[in-house]
C-alpha cells in the first residue's frame, strides 16, 4: 500500500526559508503528478501548487507564487516544497497529495514566528 514519510517541518523566523519533503513508497512515483496543500489554523485546506510527473511543469497559487518551489526526485520517490521569504501567514500544516489516488500525507507543521 501507499506509504509516505514526511520531513522538514518546524519553526522558522519570518523572512526565512524552509523545505519540506515527502518520500513515498508502494507505487510508481514517477507516473503521478503531485501536489502540495496547506491548512492554516481556522482556515480551509488550500492548494499550494502542483508538479507534473517529470517535474518539467509546475503551477503555483498566487499566495505563494515567486516564493515557493516544488520539485521532485523520481529516483528517490521524493517530493519537495521549498518556501522562501516566509511570513506568519505561511504558518500551516503542509500536506503532500497524490492527486490521481486522492492520497494525502499526514501533514507536517510549519510555524513562522514574527
């Protein structure tokens, strides 16, 4: 079955950077587009961005455009999200998702301190 190991969450100062990752197993990672979502306290879960199977195409929501980079290493079955110039508005639980399977990671907490 699909399994995921998430890492990289934590506390970072405003203006700083952070990378979170999801390492998958149980399916052919390179065959699936992937997405990152986030859910801030008291808010609905929202899409951060999406990456194609090869990584050649990425799309980002306006709230993170220019500050977020989604990448993947198909040889390691790992998905990454790097966020720069973080603000307190970026405080959220970040989730990786295999869109076609509707499979969600458990989420990793990111807290941006002011």
